C-alpha cells in the first residue's frame, strides 16, 4: 500500500493493519522528511489518545493529515507504532 499526497509518496508498505477502514502503516515506512509534529490530539473511547503529524510537500502544508496512537489501549495494540492518514491523502495499492 502507498499513501500519496501532492503527487508524493508519504509511506509505502506491504504490512498495513486495517482498523475502521484506515490503513495503519508501520512507523518506519513513512518518509519522515515530509512529516512535522503537531500539537493536536483526539481521544477514541477504545483506541486511546491519538497524536498527529502535519505533512509538508513542495511547500504545501496538510495540517494534521496523519495520526498515530503512541500508547493505544489494549483493544488497539495492533496499531501501536503505526501511522494512518486522511485529509486528502490517497491510500492505494
């Protein structure tokens, strides 16, 4: 699977985990040069507290376009150390 935004591959892996129709990519499969830490956080009742990355490609910023769970609850341990995408990021084979 590939995560693509602004004609650029942000992440690529044959080992994604699908939860709630989102592909979670291993953290070591993302191209870190395009990722910036965000101060945003949200909470899911069964997954826990999510943290976000903004994505910057060719000078364009996609704020909070990727998220991850640094310490997921037990029910979501399979996505620990993984990153998922939204906000126009295309995830495709």
